[in-house]
C-alpha cells in the first residue's frame, strides 16, 4: 500500500526532472556521438555493423530510414555503388527493380533543419541521406569516411545517425573502392539510373567486386520503445510510465516470492 501511495508522485518527479535535464542539454554544445535512440544492425558482404540513430538530429530522416528497415528494404541486396576513399560511401538502391519503383512512387521527404556548427564538422562515421536540392531525399544514403567541413552544409545532408569507430574500421573502410566515384566525377562507379531500372543483373555482370548490404534489422530495444510510445499515445506519458514501473515491481515481487519459496523448501529438506 505504501508503494502504491509513494510511487506515482515519485514517478512524476522523475518525469519532470528528465525533461528539465533534456532542456538544459539542448542549450549546451552538441555531443558529436550521443547515445542512440535506436540501433539498426546491418549485415554486409564485409561483415556486420550498426547504425546508431539519433532522432533529434533529423526526425524526418530518421523516420524514413526506420521505415526502410522495418519494411525489409535492405533484404533485397543494396549495393555500395559509390565508394570514394577519404570521402564517403553511398548506397540506397536495391537489386529489386520492382521495389525501387515502389519507393520512387512514395516521393521525396522534407528536409530536416541543418546541424551546421563551425566548431563541429560532419564527423567520420556520420550517416545521412543524399539529396540534390531542397526536399529531394529518397532512399539514397551515405556514410562519411572522414571529418568534413563540406558535407552537411545543406539541410538535405543533415545526419540522422552514425557508425561507431570500431565498425568503421572493421567493416565500412573495407568496402571495395576500385570503381571509385560516379562517372560524372571521373570515376567508374555504376550508373544510379541503371541500378534502379536493371537491378542486380546490371551490377553482377559489370561490377562483380561491388559490396552489398544484405539485411538490416531494428535492435531489440526498438520494439519495446514502440510499445511504450503506443501506450503514451493512448494513456498519456505519465500513466504509461506508472504502468511500466508497476509491472516491473510486480515482476520483482514474484521473483522475491519464488526465491523465498525455494529457500523455505531447501530448509525443510535440511
């Protein structure tokens, strides 16, 4: 009874402190690699890596990328078609021509506000959609190989997450770079239009060494957070927190009872 009386006010206090801290953090310098809101785990031809999504950087971009992952987009072999050493690796077109057509029909997404900061360049490992003008982002994405004052200046290049240093070194840096940049920039990379319209047949016949993302899935915490968000929409944030904590307390009570029961049984045997 005491727990039931004390718990709601305590949770309300914690809830208030949480948002006060968040507001204070927003006024300080941006952390270049903050704790991720969600983690996307990808499998590629060079190994596994994770994309750490930071929603507050680019809410619109993060939402689109999560939508792609949840729909199974990356299960259709997504080529790393533009790999320029010391600059970036670009991807986002599948080997499935029908799927490419479906996503083109979805149209583009709105830009997110730019994170331009003269004291904090676009960092190595940052992940962003690639666009060609205002509100032009679709499914093409890139990862920066090194810090850059050039990338991220436009709002269609606002990062929505990052790949950590370990995964950059062990996986991303190892993607085949022999085809280089796009042909318009003097490289031998595949033509994006042909990938979209001809798919795997074009790549496999003319670019046999190209690397692929073979799958991406949301991390285990995503489903739990999704359920909490749904509860918040229906019940309000405070009461959804109360329910979650009450459930946790109930679980602890059951575990404690089971432990006491096991101890009592053991003592009787002795």
